[in-house]
């Protein structure tokens, strides 16, 4: 029999309420041992809050609380779950936790509640992983995608694919096990058509990870350009407040500055790189080296040039660090007479004119940034289901590869056993996502990333 676990469900610190949660066969007994209210715990209705007091074994009061029992199987973990809503203070929560540990509960490990929910079939693995995504979501869009996954949108796609694969496998096995005069001849094109379809859908779904990663981890947007073109001013203008220090002297913004913001639903990490400039100054050389590194790692580079003067060698040096398909050229200082030779920037099709100082053209800039990321979403368009876990993407690719192998074997008229092996491989890869075929050590690793109490 599993033991009964306990942990705070709310983060440490002061709050209106702090919740201690128990799960396991003895959860109700343990509550009964420390809770005194008008109603005896054994007659408490499920999913209803009851007022009472928590007492130590010598009848000393620990707190006035609200307690709720959620009886198995209608609970988060599928086991009997008890939640005690206490006053949200560190000492109170510690004392309440001790009460339950003293009567025999065990401190829960990281993610152990969710792990039990998974083991009891309340959630499949993709849904369990979504719990942590919902908690960690850094933008509205990210939380929407995570909630969809928690509701089982990704899982139901996977189950749909698995069901078709199982059907094809059954058909194949019938032809392997029984002679053709009993089951008729195998119509190979008929068998392959839906598998081909699934193979394509797997590819599209795996491709949605490009967007999923952005929603989960945020996009790295780097502001690059030679000193004095207005990078700090642009950063401030985008942020709408004076964070980066604007300096009149060229080349004084040496350190990279980083800010987090949400742009039209996308979490964005905005980085102001050190001014790029060919110089012997060791500090600046280091800055240039870091800028080069960051430009390679960035999802999008905002390459700033000063529209009010001709392009310099330093501008060209900065431009060299940029890949045209991941670069938006921001022609700054549009409030002044323009003398920048835009034809030198012909290799960079995405350009926006702004004035960071007078906050002109910023809407166009936001729209251009958004368009850049939206086009990723549109190209991935898999009916709204977005893969956010690298693990899921790899499993989808694995399943897709097995199906492709099957197509090759089929055209080479390989024995049916070979096709069946490929199908089983694809099925097993899909099972990694929902947890049916996930090895225990991977499961442990996934749940250990959760916080205690989740
Ligand atoms: P950075 O070295 O690239 O970070 O450039 P700064 O943001 O420190 O700006 C350098 C100088 O250009 C400062 O004097 C700013 O006031 C000025 N500046 C920045 N943006 C604009 C703009 O849009 N128009 C004008 N006229 N001046 C600007």
C-alpha cells in the first residue's frame, strides 16, 4: 500500500492563506487526528470546506483552519486528498506540516502529487507535464497553450494517431498469422494511405515546436549596432521606461543589458548588446566578441543604424554579424534629415524607420517584430495544437522516421513482419509522449523538475 504524503501547496512566505495538502489512504485519518470541528471527519462530505481548529497531541491550538476532503477517485491524485487552508505564515505552515508528519504522513518529494495522478491514470504524461507549463507560463499565450495540453489536446491527437496505427498493425498481423485464402489478399496501398497521412501530420506537429519553444522559453531579441545609433534609446522606448542608461558619449554602453517583456502574447528577452566597433580597447573587444555570440544565438536581431548620417565601417561590421532572415534593420533618428544609403542595406529586406527619441514608428516596429514570429505560427498551423516540450518533438520525429522506414520497406516489398516492426516502433515512440512506454528513469526525471507540493 502506498503511504500518505504531505507538503505545502502554496509557496513559502506570507500570504492570506497557506495550504497544506495530503494524499494517500490515510489522509482522512491523519486529518481526524489533529482537526476539531463541529463535524467529525468521517462524516464530512467530499469537496466541502469545514471550519475547525488544528490541535497538537496535548490539545494546544496550532491554527484555525478550513479543511476539505476530496475522496478517491474524484481528486487530483485519484487518492483521498485533504487540503487544510491555514493562515499563510511561515511558522503556522511549518507547525501544521509538523503535526501531520508526527501523526505518520511522509514529506512529499518534488512532483509526487502529480506523479500519483499520473500513476492512477488521472492524467497522462503529456497532461502531467502541462501542469508545470501552466505554472511557469510567462505570457497569456503560453498559458493558453499549456492549458490546452492539460485538457488533453495534444494527447488526443496522439491517441488518434495511435488508434490508426494499431488498426493497421492488427490488419498486418492478421495477414502474417493467417494464410491469404482465409483473410483475403492484403491491399497494400489501402494499408499505406492513412499511414502516409499520419506521417505528414507528425511532421507538422513536430514543426509546431518552433512556436512552442518561443512560447515556453521566450524569444531572444538582440539590439545590435555601432555606438551612438540609439540602441539604449530604442530599448527604453520599447520598454516605455528609462532602464538602459542613455549616454551622449560614443561607446559608453559597454555591458549587455537585458529586459523581459511581453509583446503581443510572446515573452521576449530583449538584450542591448555592447556597441560594435573595431577597436584595440580590450574591454570593447570583449564586448564585440559577446555581441557576435549573442547575434548567433538570437531569434531576431534588431540591427540599428542612424538614418541621419551615412553608414560607417562600424555599421558594416555590425551588419556582418547578422543573418538577413533573422534581422530587422531599424533605421533610427527618423526625426532628422535622412542621409543613410539604404541601398547598402538591400540584402536586408525587413526594415523599419523609427525615432527612438521621439517615440515615432514604434507601432510599426512592434508589428514587424510580431509579423516575424507570427509567420512561424502560420507556417506551423497544426489546428492549434502546439508542441512545447523538446521531448515530445523528439518522440514525434522518431515515430515519423519509423513510418517513413515502413514506406520504404513496403516499396521494396519487404516481408510483412518488417512492416509490423516499423509500426510497433512508431507506436512505442508515440507512447513516450503519453507515458505508456516512457522508461521509469525518464518519468522520475520529469517529475523531479516539479516543485514539492505539486
Ligand atoms: P547607443 O550608443 O546606440 O545606445 O545610443 P544612445 O541610445 O545612447 O543614443 C545616442 C545619442 O543619440 C543620444 O544623444 C540620443 O539622445 C540620440 N538619439 C537616440 N535616438 C534618437 C532619435 O530617434 N532621434 C534623435 N534626433 N536622436 C536620437
